[in-house]
C-alpha cells in the first residue's frame, strides 16, 4: 500500500554513510506474522542476482532472526516491468530458509508467502 507516491519517488542518498567498504543496503519488503514468522523480500530487475555485500548482509539478517519459535525467510524475486511493480506478482527466484538457499521457479511471491504461512506460521485465533 503506497500512501504517498511523491515521497516514494525521492532519491535517498546514502553516500554520507560509507564506512570503508561498508555502505547501507535496503530491503524491499518485510512481513512480520505475529513474531512467529519473518519474511524479508528483495526484488531484482530482469533476473539480476543478489550478490556481494547486499547478499551477505541479508543472509546474516535472515539467519540471525531464525529462532526455535520463529521462522525467518529471505525471498528474492524478479520482475521485468518498467512501470509500477505489483510485488505480489513478482516471480520467486530463490529463497533462504534455516541457513540454506533454495531455487524456485514459476511461483509468485504471493503464492510463496501463502505456502510459507501454511507450513511455518502457527495459526492463532486472531489470524482467522
């Protein structure tokens, strides 16, 4: 849900936050299912790969959030749109679960999240 498109289009300049070879990265999406399941989303254009420092940072974040009572998943999707992107319809390229990368094809992010939810989130009364 975009509340203010003008603010979304503003360029964020992180050049003042470089520390040696370390600079900020972003996360395209984050879902918290009642502290029982975290899903981090990174969306790439035209099957570009998650690599380098961004990959390492997101792997570490995802793995650090994995606990006995919480599942943490990092999903990398791709799109080929030049206009607005329906993130739910982007195609899952790969995902990281419990410290392991898995390849994926022909499943949308929405479908993947529904699958993860049914397999890993503990259903509570307020979820229904």
